[in-house]
C-alpha cells in the first residue's frame, strides 16, 4: 500500500501512476479515434455494397466497441434481415442486449446461439450472467459450473463470479463457495491475493473460527508487513471472546511496529494503528 511507504517514494509512485493514467487515457482516446476511422471506412464499403450483410455486421461490431449501442443493434438487425447466418451474429446480439440490460432478449439470443454450439464456453458464461441478472440463480449456477469445468484459462475474477452465483442460489452454501475458491487456488496458485481475501471473508461469515485464525496466520506469514494483520487478528479474537489470544496478537503487532524502520514508524497510518492497539489493549485489561 502506498500509504505505508516513505514520502519521497510515495511521491515517485504518485508521479508514475499519474503518467500511467495519462497514457491509458491517451491510448483510450486513440482507440476510440481509430474506431471512428474504421467505422467511416466500413460505411463507405456499405455505400458501395448496400446489400452485403457481412458489412453491416462488421460495422455493428465496431459500433458496439465504440459504445454506440443503438447503431450497433440497427446494423445487426439489418445484417440479419439481409440473410447473414453466421452464428456469431446471434452471440453479439445476445451480448449487446445484455450490455443494454434487456436480459429477456439477451436470453433468447444466447439460447439461439447455443442451439448451434452448446459447448461454447464463452457463450455458456454469458448465459450464466444473463440468468444471474434475471435472478434465475439455479440455471445461472448450472451454466457457470460448465464454464468452470471446461475453461482452460480461468482467471481470479471467474472464480469470484462463480462464488457470487453459488451464494446467490443459496446464501448459506459457504462450503461450496470455499470449495470453488480452493479449486481456484490450486489452479491459479496458492498466493492469489483476491481469492485468499475472499476465503477470509467466507470463513468469517460462516463462523469457522479456527480456520479464520489460520487464515489470519497465513497473511501474517505471507507478508513482510505484519502489524496490520496482527491487529485484525486481535479484533477477530476479541469478537469470538478470546481475550488472552487477542492480547498476544496485540503485543506481536506492537513488536512488529517496533521492528520497522524509523521512517515507517512516523507515518500517520502507523501512529494511528498504535493508538488503536493501545485503545484495544486498555479495553481488554481494565
């Protein structure tokens, strides 16, 4: 975290982040500018070949990427009316309806696509997302299970989305959600931070006290800066009525702070943490 770094380093990082942000904005601007040029070129092609359905589909996709959804939809419909039969048109229409929150139409289109190719992982994922928005969590879960069992390049956000659907279908099914996280950690690596943090959330929510403590210990062992994790562990130990263990965690948090370089000890975040530790210690020992 930047707030834990010395002032001169924070300043350097801030400058780098500002530069990166400007670069990303520039890239985005050029990207949209490039899309505008490509749309103009595609329009010229359509003027020369007004009955070519593929050209309308291609321009519709460009409009969609340019976030001009009405124009994209009109081009997709024109392409369909002119006889374009490629299945990708059905997928793009489903995707566009999903993006514009017309979930019923999106579902019709994605089912039409899946009638042609029922093994397409990307389409099954979109189907699951549509069902989720329609609050049909049972069907969403069924579709996303296929995705998780079939996808070869799973990302952390896929695992987290799957967990969201599991708990939407049954808000108490933390066992299944934790199993999904465990599988994700096996695939992506045990130190995938977003999954480990979510694991902590689910363990706390399901009152698995011993496993929560182990999860705090994981973060304490994993990260060089331990003081905040010791404090968070102490707070949890207080919550589950383990004052002696909480006191030990607070003392370890204090020791961790004392082991910091002087430049870190004087940071506002550390000064505030020390005050919080002292306040909690006083409440436990009075």
